[in-house]
C-alpha cells in the first residue's frame, strides 16, 4: 500500500498518467478524466451537492467578510507573512470577518492578525495529498474536498478580495474573482493586490498586453487596485461598500 501511495503522489516519469488516474486514491482526478457510469455520476453529484450544503450552513452567519488569498509557503518572519498580519488586523478593526483558505503561510498571517485584533477569523480548508492542516488562529473552519466548491464559498460570502503574494493557486483564485466581476456575475467588489513589487509585472501585463491588444476594455478592470498600505486597502473597500449601502461597526483593537 505504501508503494502504491508513493507511485501516485511521487510518480515515476515512465508511468503513464492514465495509470495514476485509475487509482482509487486519485478519485477526483479519475472523475475529471472522462465519463463514467450514470450511477457513479449521480453519486458524485450528490456528494458535491452535500458539500455545497455543508458550506452554506457553516458560513451562513459569519457576517460581511473579506477574503484574503495568498501563498501557504511564506511562513512567520517572512515580509509577506507580516504584511498579511497587518492586513488581517486592519480588516478586523473595520468590522469585517477575515476569511482565508484556512491553511499556513499568508492565510495563517491574515487569520492571526484578525484574531489578535479581536475580530472574527474564518477558514475554508482543503483536503490535499500534503494534508494541509487548518491554522490555529481560526474561530471557525470547514474543510472541503473539491477545490471548486471551496472557491464558491470564498467568493459567495465576501465583499472584497485582498490578493497577497502567492503561486498558481493564488493566481487561480484571483483570476476567478476578476472574471466573475468583469462578466457581471458578481458585484464590482474591490480586488486589491497587496505587495506592489511582487505584482507589478502582472499588473503591467494587464495594462500593456491585455488592454492594449483589445482583449480587455480598460473600464472592465476599474475594480482592481494595487497598494502596500493596509489603511489604503480598508479605505478602498469602505468606499466601494458605502456605495452599496453596507454599514459596519468598527472594532477597537486591544
């Protein structure tokens, strides 16, 4: 069994991908690899529906939240972990629930900042082969099996998105939120890139390639901001939400 597990998560490059997908341990990848029996598809649909239901029940009363995205790999002591703490504290002091993916790194930093400021800290964790554990600064968390269900929950209960430095997962979450807003599937909630040096080339690429080539209209991206200042971040969010008529009671930081 141990050898089978290693073959799946640490595969030999000579092993065909389809052989990995046929493993019961790689059930989700196998499901996404093509059609299956109708009974199997129905069972999977019920499981997905149950996961959506659990998420909605668990997060129904968390209050107005701001989702903070960022890498799990920037640990305590890193400049971006420190920035995440400041972001979490600033958001909590404004009265927002701080919601993250619930894991380590920047997610932990944001949850920690909110918790230490006396605010509410929530996590939407995910089951991964590396067994991502919830960080210790969560008032409440729920663990999901499906990435897409988790992303829906992180978007559905949020009134804004703060994007701190991260990798492919962070890019996926950020572009998902941007696409939903650009296509009118979501209100024009602010998407704020924190860490100007980290995101500069990405932001320039949007301006100089996407917009200049006509793939995106400039007015389609008026909701994207970039700053290193947590106070400017809260000002941007407050201005946007004031237009929507949402009022909050700020928390006095201890």
